[in-house]
C-alpha cells in the first residue's frame, strides 16, 4: 500500500482521503482509529478529593467499575472517579485500551505482565501494581489485540 502524507500550516484540521478498491477489516480499523483521534487526544475530566483533574489518556493504567463508580488509576496508582460510562470510554480510547472484563479496560502500554490463573482466567498486573483479571470471554480478544 502506498502512503502519502502532506504537512502544511495551511491545513486548519487534518483530513484523510483513501483510494481503495475494496474495504477490508484492517482498513476499517484504521478509519475508525483516525476518526477517534481527536477524541482520544483530549483530556479526561476526573475527580479526586472533591477536585477536578484533567487526565491524559496515556497516563491512565486501568479504568474499571467499582460499585456505582467508574474509577481509574494512573501510573502512580492514584484513584480518580470518571463521569462517563465505561462503554463510552472504551469507544473513545479504543486504540490505546483493551477490554479485559465486563467491568474493566486497560491501557495496553501500562501492562507489566499476565499469567494464567484459576478457572481459565488470566491475572493481569499493571506497571503501577494494580492487579485485575482477564475473564474467559475477553481472553481471546485480548490475546489477538496484543499479538499473543
């Protein structure tokens, strides 16, 4: 595939034109990633100790539902509460995050290691020390996404 990139200060907003003879799954994924680029480059408002913080997605290690809250942990293991539902966050952060269970998504670049656990689940340890489990129903997708 040929790729051409033109960089100019004349462009107010980036745009892409693709010339293809048929749609493939990988091209559809690239289109989806490009469309979501502006969303994922924005900060996420989160609260901690009655203060609002603006988090960069790349600094977030894990986002999960804890009771009635959507909590996220950063690289320093600080806990914040987000206002958005988990499915919206997953859609907005799709190319950086992967779902590991019905209640959690993780930043691919913040994973330290995974290992087999009981009942077909896998234990996932983040670089910040937070531990969670990859459920059996999301294990296949997780492995494909990480090329395992």
